[in-house]
């Protein structure tokens, strides 16, 4: 039976924390993706979660340092803030509706005659 390949668990976690793909992690470690998935599933998950935390912290700092886009994005994600569009409907006087309808009928009639 061949000796078990020595793979640095810390390196696997670090690579996972910067969101390397399984294929990339396997290539760096000199093994197959199956080996990484089989032996390091929990380590990969821990690294991914640490990477998310690091990214979230960077976003938070960016917002606190005045990055308006990040402030808006975080507000939408966590504070239920959203952009609201307002639509105002007004009733037009009947004369305007009748006049516009007549105009459109005349245009349609002219275009159907080839005028």
C-alpha cells in the first residue's frame, strides 16, 4: 500500500480562504481533487468561512471609511433599505383623451391609405 501523501492542512485552509477552486488547491498540493475533497472537507469549509469573514470585514471598513457604494449596498443587505420609485397617475380631462384618440385614428387612416 502506497504511503499517504503529506499535505499541509494549513496551506489547504489558506487557499480555501482566498476562494481557490478545488482544482487549484489540488494542483498546489500535488494531488487529485478527490483527495482534497475526501481528506479536507472540513478544512475547506473552515477556510471558506474565514474568507467570507475577511471579505465582510473589508467591506465594513470600506463603508466606515466613506465608500458610499458600500454603504448603500450594506444598507440594502442588512437594514432593508431600498430605492423606491414613485409613480403619479393623473386623470386627464375627457377633451384631451378624445382629441388624442381622434388624432391617432386620423394618422392610422392616412398610413393605411399610403398617404
